[in-house]
C-alpha cells in the first residue's frame, strides 16, 4: 500500500486544487493530484519519444540520408503532398 505524502503546494496551487474539487471536477484533492501526475507522466513519455525521433533524424542527416530543399516553399510543398 502506498504511504501518505505530505507536501506544500503554496497558496496559488492550493486554491486551484480546492476549486477543482469544489466545482465537481474531481471528487477529492487526491484524485486531482493523481490526474496531474498522470498528465505529467504522459507528457514526459511524449518528450522522450520526440527526443528519440530527433536523435534518429540527426543520425540520418549525419549519414547523408537527408533531403535538401532550395526553399521553405519547396519543403512545404513536399510535406503537403505526403499528407
């Protein structure tokens, strides 16, 4: 079983948390905090995936596998044609 945590949010975040419960968005402050932590965890996973994609793209560029465009308009046209 998880142990209880004690922390201070500060007046601003404490007020936001109270409002979320008072307005019925969450049943308890614990539910609201859990939702916030889930959102943060999801965000971190997305950031990690983006970093992996950037590293893969950098590796392709280093291997001269990238495509050069003369202008931004040429790049945009190519991207729009692929979607």
